[in-house]
C-alpha cells in the first residue's frame, strides 16, 4: 500500500512537471507570437487590437491572459480606444473543444473602460466584427459554416466584469451630452445566443460615487427573432431628480434595422419616486404599462405629489416620434401642499374634482402639449369659484392659455393669457380678460384692500394686463395694462359727493347755501344719506406704477352726473379732479331758491361745479374748488352790473352788441379768468 502511495505521488509530480513545462512553453510561444495573436483578434473584431503581454494564468484556473488590452474605436467616430482593460482572462473547457464545441469556463475583465458614441450615422459599435456580408436570397441565419453556426456552438459559463467604466456620448443632442457609469460590475452565466443568459449588473451613474442602479434577470436566447427578456431594474437616489424605485420588464424584444427595437410585453413600476427641482415631489407610483411595439397603454396609476393623491392613465400613440394622450384626476388638490400656495391666504386653497386631459408630442421645434383642466368648484387665493374651465398649450418654456372661464366673486371671468416660464421663480405673463357682474367689494378686498370698504357695485371690464411674479405681492409693482371698466348700481360709501360739493360751496364768495332745507327734503336719495349711490361709473383706464389712471371718467346718478380725470393708487391714495353737473330738475329747484346759482351754470344751463377728490381712503372727501367759485361768482356779479351800466338791451340794429360794449365785456372776462 505504501508503495502505491509513493507511485501515485510521483505520478502527480510528473504530471505537474509536464503541465508546468507545457505552460512555460505555451507562455513563450504566445509571447513570441503576440503580434500574430493581436492580428487574429483585430481581424475578428474589425478593429485594431493591442495589448502589452499575453500568456497563461493559473489564477482561479488555467486561462489565457491579456494585460493592458486596448481595442480601437471606429476612426470615423474617435481616435481614443473603444475598450481598455487592465487585464482580461479567458478559461476554456478542454474536453468539449476536442468535439469542436467551444465552452468557456469564464471570462474575467478587470477595470474595463468602454466608450460608445452616437451621431447622425448611428452607434460607434455598429461596425464591431467588420463589415457584414449581404445575406444571400433565401439564406437563413445559422446556415452550416456561417458565423451563427459557430456562435451557436459557443457557450460561456460565466462572465465577470469588475469596476468598469462606460461612457455614452450623444452627438445628436444639441449641445452634445455625455453620460458616464462608474464602478460597473457585471456577472453573467450561460452566455450563448442559443440560451437564456442570466445576469446581474450594478453601476454608479450620473455622478454618484456609490452604485445606485442594479439590473438583474435574464435575456435570450438571442438567436430567436424576438428576444425574450425578464429584467428588474432597481434605482436608488439617481441624479439629477433623486429617482428611486423598481421597474420590471417582462417582454419580447424585436430588433429593428433602424430606430429602437419594438417591445411587446409588460413593464411593472413599483414604489417609484422623484424630486424635480421647482416641482412637487413625486412618490408612491405603482403602475402597469402594456407595451405594444410602437405604442403603449399606461393603466390607471395612483401616485402622490407632495403627499396629494392623484390618479392618471395614458396612451402612447407612438414612440417615434413620441405622441401620447393622458388624463389626470385629483379629488382634492391642495395648492399649498403642492407648494404653490399664496402668501397671507386665510382659507384652504383646494381645487376639487380636478380632471386634466390632453396630449403631448415631440415636434421638430421641441416638445408641445395641449391641456384642458376642469374643476366644478374650489377655492383659490381666498376666492371660492365654480365651473373652472381652462384650455392651454405648453411649448418649450412658455404656456398659452387659449381659453379660461370661471364663475367667481358673484360674476364670471373669461379670457386668456401667455406665460413665459424661462425664470420659474418669476414667471412673466400677458393676459386679456372680460369681467361680467363681479362683486366689487370682494374683488377690491383681494387686490386693493384700502378701497374695499369704500365701494360697492358690479364690475364690467375688458382689460389687457402684463406683469411678473408668482403671487399678488410680487405682481403688484410690475403690473401694467389698459382697457375699460364700468361699475353698475354702485355705492361710494361714507362719502356723499353731491352734498360735499354743493354744500361745500356755502359761504364761498358770499354764496348762500346751494342746498336749502326744502331742496334737501325733495331729494332724499341725493342728500339724505351719507353715501353716494350711482347707476353707472366708468371710463378707460391705464395701469402702471401701482396706480390706475383715467382721463374720461363719467358717473351717472339719478339727479346729477360727474365727469373727471385722475388716478387711484394700489395703496388707496386718490388724486381726482372732476365736475359735478346737476340735472335740469335739480338745477331749477336750486336756481329758484338761490339767485347766485345762475352764475354757476354751464353752457347747457345746468349747475356745474368743479371739485377735487384728494387723499387716502378711507376718509377722503370731495372739496369744491374755492378759487373757481370766487372767480365765477365775481364774474357773474360784475357781468350783471355791466349789463345795467351799459344797458342789457342796447344793441346795434340786427341784434348785435355794440363793439365798445363787446370789448369791455371781454376784458372783464379775461380779468376774472373766464
């Protein structure tokens, strides 16, 4: 027994010696024929292949080893290598090779660096393997002696790729962009065109220092027309939007001669979340997508934006070029929770039963979308609303509201707008609007609080406005515009314009009261209240520098009218010059009791008194112009005396006043500022 043990040991030593001798000879042979080996590899890949050393390695198993491998890129794309690797080891199974069946135990690649370039001609890897000969009519893949037949006889038990780097350079984009994956590790088993290959890969992408994407599953057999794939992708805080979640693809992939492959199957998304800067955080996305080649259907999908629950579904009508239709629903859309709430808003800003439908597509000029939003009721910026309807177009960094309708503030508002979103923090807008029957106090309370308690009525307006900002406080200093505004059946509260102007003339230039007690009693609606009630107030307006200015304001009340010009500031400061014109009836009643009133009439014979309305609301009162009153009364008194002196009825034949009288009267008029 001992003898046999010694013989066995000697035999093992002899075999190892022979193997060592053989390996040493193989190493010397490979080194002497390194250029030949490189040339064979170059011919097989259609690219220049170079390495620093070739030999046999005993690491893990007997294998061929290449050190500092370099594979050139297609010279039409780049001068830098397509592939660089610190070390490549390939281990073959000996017995299957004797039967013309190539079985690779493993391929191990240490620290590879791969660069793939895309331009208008396609991908730089398309020319790997050299130019492919055209297939003969009627020939089938895998015919005897063809490349597919050889490939079909190759089985790689395992591929290991350690700490690699992959660069993808897209020169089709403008400007060109580059994507890099670092720390790439790949494990694959049963690698063969005729078998399903199982694999697991991990990488650090988009600037991450840690692996944040893993992919595992199986693909193949590749020799089939449609390639089966069952792959799961796991994302962990992937930049730039911190995307996390799981996506599983179970499908058959049909390669295309041009463009992306056609995929038929199902993609299942679970727990997807993302945080896009300046937008609400997307989370809790669970969805199923039915892939149908060049189209897809997104089944009803629940998700949240900043915790607000939503539901969406979509149909991708085509991928090339991309076009889809979508629908999004939100039962209670909390604007503040979404991050768009207004400052100082007291009530919850919630849009209820929101339904947004539309389409989006990629056009030569860039992406574009059409969106329609409907909400039957809700509250926004402390304004309850009903019947909100908006149709908008989004193109690039601009949004156009083609149509908007809403019932709010006791009336309706219709219009449209264009919003420039290049600066998301300060969007700029231009709008047109038609306002019908809006309750003025409610509107003023939200725009000009200082005037809210001073006015009542219903607003009719046609306005064009422009400005910048996300809320009223930001928009206010930038707001400009023009148009026309009219208030129907209104009230100026805590101020009686007629009483202040007519009553304020008492005592000026010796005038007795223009409104005796019996006149007041005959006109209770005019003088028996502390407010000014009117039937209509309006005019053209301009908005700039936080003021509203008008040059043709008119107000019609029951027994008088106003005409004037001036401005009202957003802070409630008023600077207004106007003329009060009494009705024929009121003029007659005043004239019958106050003889000086005849000096205060206009060309139509009506009492007309200019006044100013200056100050800050509330509390500002209209005041008649005392200088005008003094000049007018003095002119009237002097004119009366002149008539007596010269003879009011003394005229030339034909009814004309004598020239000397006319010159004297004109001189007196000039003296009193007429």
